[in-house]
C-alpha cells in the first residue's frame, strides 16, 4: 500500500484532466517535470504533464546520472555550475534521496588534441571559478590507482562534479509538482496537436482532448514525429546510446572517469556496480526513430576500451545492458523556445544526451520564460529558429558518450 500511495503521489494513469490548462507539458521526463515544478512554485497557472508510458520509461531513466561542469564553452560551464549548486540541496527540497555523490569527473587525454582541449578548458574554468585542475598521469593514480596511465598525456579533475541515481531525480520533481497542483497523467500519449485561434488542442491516445493556451514539447528524441505533424522541421535526431552495469564490487572508484580518445566513461554506483558507456557511431543513414535495442558489438567495443585503461576490470561480469536515446542537435546546442510557425508550442529538446544533468537549471529557465517572458542568455543560442536563419554555429566539443 505504501508503494501504491507513493506512485499515486507522483502521477497516475487515471489522474483527472481539466478541459483546459494554461500550459500542457508533453513528456514526463526530467526536463518536463523540472519545468512543471519550477512553474508551479512561482505561478498559479494550470499545468498538466502528459507521459505516454510510465515515469522513467524514457531517456531520463536510462542514463548514467553524471553531472559535470567540465565543458568547453563558457555558457555550458556556467549553466552546469548553477545546476550542480542546485543539486546540493535538491534532496531536501524534493524530499527524496537522490544518492547525489560528488566524487568528481576525471578526464584522460591520450592524444595531443585531447591534451590541448584539457589545457584550454582548464583556463576557461579558472576564469569562471570552476575548480578544475590539470594532473599528470602519476597524479591521477593518487585518485584512481587502478588506472593504466602509460599512454596518458594529461588529465583534468573537478572534485565538484558527480553523479545521482536517475530514477529518484525524476520521481522527486514529479512528486513535488503534484503537491503543488500539477496534474501528472501517465500512460497517455499525444497523438496530434490541432492549432486553434486561441491556443492548442491536444488529441490524446485515450480518446480525450485537452485544450491549452501553450504547450511544451519535452519528448526529447521522440519529438520529431510530433513536430513534423505540425509542419515543424528541426534537424535533431535520435541516437541509440548503450550502457551497462556490472556485478557489485567493493567500492574502489570515487570519480566518474572519461577517456577522451574513445568516449568511454565509467563510474561506480553507491551499490558497487561499475556503470559504463562508450561512444558508438550510427550505422547507415541518420535515424529518425528511437531504437532501444542492445547489441553484442557494444559490449565488445566497451570491454576492450575499459580493460585497456583499467586492466583490473578484465574479469568483470556484466549483469545488465540497456539502451537510451540521445536527442542529437547538429550544432551541439539544445533546441529551446517557441517553434517556427507554431509559437504557442515551445520546444525543449536537442540536448545531445546531456539534458539530464542540465535539467535543474534549464527547468528554471524555461519556467521563467513561460511565466514572465524572461529570456536567459542561453535562449538566444538555443532558439529553434536559428537553423532556418542559417546562423547555427558549433561551440561545444566536450560531448561525451
């Protein structure tokens, strides 16, 4: 009974919907729920969140939970400094244990180009007040003695970076949104959107209709089909990202480690599992549909890269393997703001696999935009109309995984 009560408090499939809301948020992942929570905290607007499956069924429940301020662009560094600062008190604010652990991120550069990136980033971070410091391979062994640093040219470590357990992160925002009057309806998809003279009409998979003054497309990698049904053509696309979890081991790994040469990343959860992923390129044409399948190739590529950089994992047994979708933007910047041609529909997509860590700060930014029209400086870069204007410019090269 306790589990059922908690589930109901975070939203349910039979939550009654009003005939009209001020803001309808399509997608019950971390980005949609963070926005709903911040909007409900600061306004009296009528808000409904529509999730087509169960909470944490999508990308928000399928990632490694990493949070880092080690980026190559000043805007992203500042955004993540704010997001991580918010996370320090978020467990108390949301009333749930997030398993937030600041063990740091340790980046390893094994090439001249990677070394140059870390040097450049450390200078930028120092100017912005982020506590990133450069280390030799020998100094990195003081943090993770099990590493093979024979090929490592330079490392970068930020002790304030960390990880959380993704599921309670989502559940906490959902529970607090519901407590503030937000309707969170699960197992209810939006099949199409009709543009009205005074708003939008959402046609739901349950046969219901919901009218809204404005709507938010927070469906991430699933956003393409919904956008195209309205004639909105944005260049983001889904990319399957696989991840694995090992048998639990005695705790030995504090930071999340990233090998820039391969895109390998790995950390250890509070329960002892080694959680790891690696960059895998799409095979064939650019995908337009989300693929959550797993592959043997992933385990082969990841296994070789992991054992190469940390030989003690050679006998590590994999217990689980799964996939989650990155929502890839061609210029590495998110796609956030009113849709071209349909300004009452706001986009919150294209975070290229890093929306989870940015969600605390971004949810607040989007809520302020919806509530007051206040435009955070990043919104100029994230404007969905930039692609049509031809002024999209790549600024970020620290996209990992």
